[in-house]
């Protein structure tokens, strides 16, 4: 049984953001650090992967749709990726990075104190691109959680970049938010599990991070990318409106 687990999701290749979170005392002291996908698709993909692999067995890896897309692009299984920065990021990766991404599971479970058996995934337990939101209708939650073992009482997911905790059909569902591409408010968002659930946001020097990223990344549109995402210019309302049709969002509660 793990006493404390730090969950980092949707890092998207932003090195200063993940460095800031890893420096948090409670992350340093956690029994495990679980990455719930979309790790490298961003402006500093090799630096982020090298940093995380250097932490050894304390890191528990789960792949997201963006990680899968990088690998598919480099292996010639697709000729485009919807995210404009992703094809550039894919070309930066070494063979050892590609091998790592190819080994990532879609989900896994760990026993966490106070929460029991916790299932970690990227989007939903059954799909790495499916969308569920804090205000998705309960029928939608029943659909995406169907098939789970009865002893899974907690589900941790990412993908939509917005933190929330809610109860759905007796299961606690947690989204830690995004480390590198937050929507709604700036900062690197993550979660601390055990024995309860604590949603966290780590601040860092945005101006210094912008300078580091723009000077250290060769992505052609890096200044615009960094300004948009590090300053969280997409609001939570923007994100909910964009994701709503895919997430079974309803005004009926």
C-alpha cells in the first residue's frame, strides 16, 4: 500500500513547469510519481523525457494519445498530427525515447492509502482520447466507467487539462489538471493522493520560463506557443465549450 502518490498529467514537454513540481517537498517525498500521459508533445520533449527517466523507479509511466501520436508519426503509421507542435516534437526524439513511448501502458492500478485500488489512465479507462468533464451527465460516466472491476473505487484521468474531483456512480474521479498546458489559470497543476485527494497548483517564474523555452526550443512558432500556454490564455469556459460536445455535457444534473 502506497501512502502518498503525486500525479502529474499533460506535461506536454514544458521543462520549467515539471521542474517546479518535482521540486515540491511533497512530490520529492511521495512513494511514487505517476505520469498520466501526454508527456513529450511540446517544446522541450527530449529534455523532459531525459529528466523523468533519470528519476528511475519512482516514476510510474502511462501513455496518452499525444505520446502514441508521436510514435505513430515517427514510425510512419500516420503522416500528420492535429496538434501543430507535435510533428516537430516527434522529430526531436531519439530512438531510446521512441522505445520508451512504445512501452507505455494505457492504464494501470495501484493501491493507495485511504483510496483503495486506484486506476490511473489518460483520458478514460477504455480510450486515450475520450472526453469526460466535471459536468458530464451521469449517463456518460456510466458509459465510460463500464467494465471496471468492482474493487476499483477511484479513477484518475487527465487529457482535458482542467482539475476536478467528483463522484460518479460510487467512484471518485480525479483529474489533476495539466502541468504544461493549463486551461483557466496559470501554474503547473497536479494532485497528491493518500489518504485523501489534494489538488495542487505550483507557481513558477513565468517570464524566466518563457525565456528558457523560447531560447531553448527550435520550434518555429515557439514564442506564440509559449505565451499562449504558459500564460493560460485559454479560459476554463473556452475549454468546456470546446470539449462539451465530446464529453456528454448537459445542463441536466
